[in-house]
């Protein structure tokens, strides 16, 4: 098979330019490894501005749908982003026109992945998305292929570099969330809509994609119990560190008797664990299989080179003739299962503000006890105003019991504001 | 493609039995994921003893060569081990008979990989070996496919769990090498010939296989500069710890202007680095690509489940129709390059025994300086006999200069015995 594989690339931002650069720089290497030339025939972007890379060898299309359906394109490479709009229209057009599609678009796949996978498989096309999850880490391949002999028992990960940057920077510099957020925004580390990052949405998109492959289920983004990092205070980070923990925006997915549990939320993890050691913008994914045990993958979760590398790996697979279903098994065999809220018991970290009244601590302890939540450690801090910060680490309990306990706190008359409750994952 | 894929398994030790168990337990899952049943048709082993798993559904062959060439076998699964002998004979017979081969045999591939890859590719067969390197970690797949868009710049790894167990146990329990070696041997952690483990041979086999894929070179095991862990003393481990390092049996492979450098030797790595944090029998492989940066993979490097999982992933690839050359590019395109001895400069840790004579330290410092090796830190310890242990950390230097310096030490008349010299890798 020495026929060139002809690529049409839509979207020439950081990642798109990275893909063009790698295809040019590594042309000989890629031909040796795949047995055929990988050639760009046409590109599309919003404007024809100078991007520091020559595009004169390629046809230009203003309309990505036109690019996607060109006769001289075998693989449509979608790097525009956005769950809907041009990205989705062009992807659908490409699949309907018999083109394979490679995309880095986590939002589109988390929202429409099942429909798109069906569309691809109906026509015998492939739709691949290694670059959509954890940047340069070949995690989709590891899960879909490398560990495919295993029943997957759990998937975990820190998959948003911006959040991890904010949390580790708060810790190392002793700055508040607001200070580091402003800093990260100024450095261009955050999405145009920062809520995608700090609200955990971007990371939850990624988790939903991994879940689908791991558990053979239809991708279900709205099944992810989602909590951002906005309420994590420097105080929480300090207290966690005192107890030997770090706070990470951690995704966890596991199949239970009650359904598929998916959560993306700030959690405490041991500081000596691989997840606890993860600094700055690096990503880490933990895959657990019944036979293989725990496999940990670590690498750059974003950036031109790492993301382009992942896009290339999908293109290379197609060039080599690997044709897998989008989620590792036929789309029509993917199950729908109910979304379950974490039934797996865990200890929790609580921080609440207590009114300075006699017997206040006892009232809180009673409220927790009444809900079946027992206290492992409790600390009250010195204070200058009328409320005192109190920190509680519970024994292992269910989220259900904890929610009952939290609902009972206002009734004590001694707790002000909303308590912070973070799960402790002893990974 | 719903035709069953028919497997013949030779070798029913821990890994072979693990593969049989996984194929039975996960039969439905595997059929869903590959689109076809994976069935065992025949097995072979040295004896028909009870192995805790029913083999009555499968034909039995005493001779693995006969098994490998049976008409009802599509894929020959070689799990006997040994670089030559029955494993090689049966693998060759299978390939000549038009069968694909999956093997966990690092010794056979490190010694004969190039010949076997040529044999496979001449006939259009595939020969796969995910289980040969780092147990359950899908590292062959990550390198051959996941990072295939990159020029690979360096490969590193801790890939012998027994050595890592010995080194971490020495550290944590404060025991000598000899004590922990005896303990590990008693626990059955070591190969029948322990030199394969502690001499670094097993780990070097694995490194040579990774090098071949990474750099597109013919596998060259005898090009690995090899040093085992036998000379690492508890004193070295303590001194390293004092300076913030751990000692690991570390493999490093990189292409330089002078050729392919491959080394497997005890090295100092920062205790806070992913490699430094690696405890016990776990393996870790670090892959560095020009665009993707550093990717770190961690998991169980041995054992029934992890190794069987890797064997299964190769079988699944074949069932799904993925047909790659053994080393990721056609065997006849693999280069032969000279083996180079580490030209990449690094700091070194030296431990030597000094005679208690006036000016002894100065003589050592002069000998090192004459060879162009400058000293960063030096410590002399209290002592009760006529020699004093001295510890030196050099500034960054070449191995060549260091060897000149070491050769000059006997001439000083103040150094007794062979100095220990360990490279420091600031990974």
C-alpha cells in the first residue's frame, strides 16, 4: 500500500499548525513507518493570515464543509473545536462523503460522540480522537487497544492542565485562588470561556470519552457529577498539605451495580502518590484493569507538539490500515446505563464556618452522627471575628450519608455559609 | 470478519495459564471488542500436570513445533521462553507455515529479533511482542503507534522488577545487598539464573528491543553497555539518599552523532522524580519525542495478570486486522549503526577507599583534575582502620574523561580496591 494518504486539515490554530509542521518535518520518517506518503492536499481556516508555516502547497477552502468533501481528501482532520457549528457540520459531511475523520474535539465527541460514531460505522468510516484526551499521552490507544484484554474496573485522571497549574501554584506560592486565576488568565493558560477549565467541564468531557471506551457505554457527558475548583481556598490547600494530601481536580469513573459513576471534582490525594506528585500543566491518567492492575500514564496535556503528536498517531493508524470502531467496539453495541452518584464509600474533608456559641462543635458532631457520618479528626482554629473555621475529616462514608449530614447542618443554627466537602481518594 | 481466530499456545507456566484464564473469563468482552471469537484450539507444554485450569477442550501437542504448524492454528502464542531451543524452532516453524506469532520472549527477540522479523515479513506474517517489555505496560504499542509521529530522542526505563525490589528494600530496611538478594531468592523473585536479573541482562534485552523501534535500527543487544547491581552497597544507597537521590538500575538509549548509545547500569536519579519514586517490583518507561516531549508509563512489570494482558493485546490486534512490521517499520529498512559509549556528559558519583596517608585526598583531586574531571562535592568519612571511604560527586563530565581519571587512580598510590562510579541522571 504505497498510495499517498491525502489529508484535509480544517483549523489552523496552535494544533493545526503543529500538525502541518510535524507532517513536513517528519515526512520521510512517516513514510518509512507507515509505508506510504502522508500528504496534505487542502487546508481551511477562518483567515489566511501568516501562521509562520508555508501553506502555498495546499489548496485553500474557506468553507470547512467543502474541504471535508473534496475528492482529493481521504482523511478529514478537524481541529476547529466547538461542540456544534462548523466542526460538527464538516465532520458529518466528511463521514457522509466516505472520508475518515481525525479530530481533537472533546466537546463535540462528548456531546455528539454516539451519533457521530454510528454515522461513521454505518458507512465503514473511522472517526478517531486521540488528541481529545490528555494531549500527547496515548491514552485512547492504551485503553482501546493496549488494555483491551481486560475488564476495566476504574479510570481516573487529572486531565486539565490549567486547573492543575492553578492548584499547584496556589500551594507553592501561597496565593489565593483569585490571584492565581488572574495570573493564569494573563498568561493565556485559560480557555476563552474560563468556566470550561475551572468549572471542570473540559476535564469532564475527557472523562466521559474514556468511560465510554472503558465500560462499553454510550458517551454520557451529562452523567458526570461535576464540581469545579472555584471554591478551593488556599486554606483548604494548606490544611490538606498539613495532613499529607494535595488537592487535585480528579476525574473518576467506575461501573457499579447501580450504574456508571462518573465524577470530576476537587479531591484530596496522598502527596506521595503519583497523582499527588503531579505538578503544573502535566496530565496523568490512571487505568485499572482486572488483570493488568494499575497502569499510570503521564505527559503534557496540551500544547502544539504534544497535541499534534496525538493527531498524527490517529492519521498514522489510518495510513497503516487500522480500522477500529470509534469507542473500541461497534457503536450499536454500546450500552446505555443509568448514571449513579458515587456509591463507593470514601472519607471526606469538610471545612465549615462555625458561629462562636457554646456547644457549637457538639451540635455539628451530633448532626453528622445522626446521618451516620463518623468523625476521624476535627480541628478548630483561632479566630478574630464571630465565626471560627472548623476542619473535619470523616471516616469512610457514602456520599449519600454525607449529603444527609450536610443538609442537616443549617438546622443546628451554628453553621454559616456553605460547607466545603472534598472526597479523599487514597489512590 | 466474524471467523474465529484460532490460537495455539505453547508454554503453560504462569503467563501461559494467565492467558488461558483471561481468554475464557473475558470471552464475551473480547468478542465484542474484536468482532470475532478468540478460541484456543491446541496447547503444548513440557508435562500434562494439573495447572488449576481446565485444558480438556484443547488438543494437546507434546512438540511445540507440531503445535505451531497445525492446520487449525492461526496464531502461534509462544510463552516457553529461552533465546534458542524449542521457542525459536517453533517460532520459525510457525512463521514458515504462514502463522502469525505472539511471544513474550525478550531473550529470543533481543538475540534473533532481526532474523525473525525478516522471516515474518517475507511471508506476510506478523510477529508481536508487547509482553516482552515491561509486563502489563503497553509500551511497545505506545512507542510503535502512539508516538509514531515523533522522532524519538531518548528512551529510558526501570524494567527489571527484581532489581528494583532489591534496591528499594536495601534502602527501606537498611539491609546489605547480600541480605536482600538472599531474601528475594527465597521469595522466588529471581530467575533460575539470577544473573539475568541482577546482572542487568534481562533489562538490557528489553532496552535493546525498545531502541530498535525508537531509532529504526536492527536490534543489537551486545551494543548495550551493561553493568549489574551487584556492586551497589548499602553505603552507596545511604550516601545517595543523603544527597536527595535514589539508585535505580536504569536503561538509557539515545542516538548520537557517534552512534546508538545503549546503557543499562545503576544510576542516581532525583528522589522526587517519577523514576526516583518507583518502589518495589513496579516498572517505569520514559519515552521522549521531539514533539510530544516526555511520556512516562508505569505499571506492573511482571506477574500472571499483567503479562497475560500484554499477550492478549497482541492477539486482539491481530484479531482486529492490525498488521504492523515487528519493529514498527519494515525489517529491511532497519539500519545498522555503530554502538557508542555514552558520549552524553553527566555528573558522576564516585566512592573509593583511600589509604590514610597525608595528602591522599589532594592526590586524588589532582588525578581527577589531570583527566579534566572537576569535583563538585567531596566527603571523607570517619574510619577505624587504615582506609577511609571517600565520596565524590563530579561536575558534568564525559564517561571517556571519567575512565581516564579512574585509570589514573592506582598510580596515586593512595587508592585501594576498585572505585564505584555511578552516573547521575537528572531526569
